[in-house]
């Protein structure tokens, strides 16, 4: 007898995961032999810096790292993060209580709602936004409420425009600056406003700072720089984009110790910590790879200038990013974001992400990830020039 399988009702409430879909389409096109220029998923094309790799190779040979790592992370891992945090943001963190290792920041962002919200609670999610905030909220049985990021408002949410009946039920606010997909940066004054607002309404804040080091002008601030932020919030950081380590799966969350403890209780049931050899490599990244970070910023700035100017010359209305390796652009008049992305793939074999995939507020835009070399980016611009709209 065959077992009748039906996925859980929880899963049926989840929208399809956008990036997996795009990657499938790209693979199908490549299997057909098409010469795809892939500006879809935001995965750095350059390798992890060699000193990080060789540190990991050495650490792999150490049998102490072959056992379950469990818990918040190696003491050295958390101490180095505390030192880096202090020098980068001027914020003191207690390595014992205020820093926790993650299997990539996505893992922590994804598990957080399970630790802090209940069915019936509302979670405020930025839109357009990284789809994990919404998905994790749904999986925790809570209700996501989209907070629009409007271009006219610098892609910052207008917290005062959220209806009071929603705010009353809101338990958690996700924020993400530098922002994926818009490339916007939030000034410290905005974070001050957030802390005052969250304190007034008793809302917790989870700030996703995965792109904090990929900036073009002034270094973006940490949410935790605001006095009082630690009383109501946490911040997520990642090694993935800063050090080209997306495949390694290592990051951290820092800030409010009670929130961290609650998250740790969830994680105790799902994972057994970050492989220690990876933590040792991450320590090397924070200690020694600052020069590489500088080079990566210069590289993405060159790519951004080439691509943004190129699209602008073709008449595209582009939102020039202040950080990240994304370019958020209006689609040509008369097109939906999905139709625009399809046309670029079908006619000139350029993959981008339709803005609609980041929520309804992303309609009318597409996102290009600048994760190919300059010649390929130039070729993408040249190909796009041949499309008639
Ligand atoms: C806004 C944002 N936050 C978090 C992540 C996840 O990064 P990690 O590799 O640390 O899980 C991503 C990855 O694309 C992202 O775009």
C-alpha cells in the first residue's frame, strides 16, 4: 500500500522560495547550452581569501574540532567578534552573554520567530525584503505584516504609518540595512527613531546587518550603537558576503542576552553548533582579512559604476545603491517585474530577480546582483541594449 503524503498545512501557507526557483531556471537554461549571465542570486563569485582557507585546513586536522561544538561558539570566536565590534562600531559586547555563533545569519533569522513570537502575534517585515523574515514568521505560526520601503522615503519604513491596531499586536520588527534588495543604507538617526518607537510600543527589533561591510561611502552604523538598543533588540552578522564565505555557513547574532538565550533554546533542538574548524577560520577572517574587505568594496564599486551608468545610458531608471552588491532598478514602462525578467532571460540570456519576489511592494522593479566580472557585466549591458521594449 502506498502512503498518501500531504505536506503540513504550515507549508501550504509558505510562498515558493524565490531564489531556489531562479536558480532552477538558470540551471535549465544552462543545461540547454545557453550562455547565461547570471545576475540573479546574490552569491559572491570570488573565492574565500587564501589565508582563511589555509587556517581552516590546519584547524580541520585538529581532533579537538571533530566533536560536537554545541553552544554559543568558541570563546576566542566571541572575543574576536567583541574586539571587532568595538573597533568598527564603538559598541561593547559581553562575549559571554551577548554574542552567539550561527550556522550563517539566515539560520538565526529563520529560527528567531520560534523563540520570541506566538500564534496570533504580528511580525513586521520590510517589503521589499529578504524572504526569510516572512517565511520564518509563517512557520512560527505568527502573522507577517508588510511594512513598505518606499523609494520616496529612502527605502526606510515609515513606522508611524503602521495602523495602531497592528502595532498593538506586533511583537517583533525585522529591519535590514544595508538593504537587500534596494542597496539603501540607514542613518543612525533612523535607528534612534526605531529604538524610541519600539520602546514605546513594546516591540522587539531584529536588525539584519549581513551587508554591513559592503559599502561605498561612509561605513554604515550598527543598530546597537543607539543607547538602549540592547534592551530590546539583536543584530545579525555574517561572514558570507564580507569574506566570500557563503558556502561555509557561519555568522553570529549579538545584543539582548534574554533574546539570545531564547534563541539558544530553540537552536538546542535543531542544531549542535557551528563546526569549530569554521569558527577558527572565521577568527582568521576577522583578524587578518580586513585588507581583502577593502579590495572587495573597491571591486563592487567598480562593478556598480559600470553597470549603473550602462543601464542609465540605455534609459533605465536605476536606484543607485549606497552599499551591497545589488542594483535595484525600475522596469521599463508597461512591464511587470516577472515579464521583464523573463524577457531578459529569453531574449538575451541575462538572469535577474523580479522585484515581485521580494513582496508585492517590489513590483515594478528588478534586482541585478553584481557577482560576475566587469567584462561580463559590460556584456550584460551590451546585450540588454539589444532588447526592444
Ligand atoms: C539580507 C540578507 N540577510 C541574510 C542573508 C543570509 O546570509 P548567510 O549566508 O549569513 O546566512 C542574506 C543572504 O543572501 C541576505 O541577503
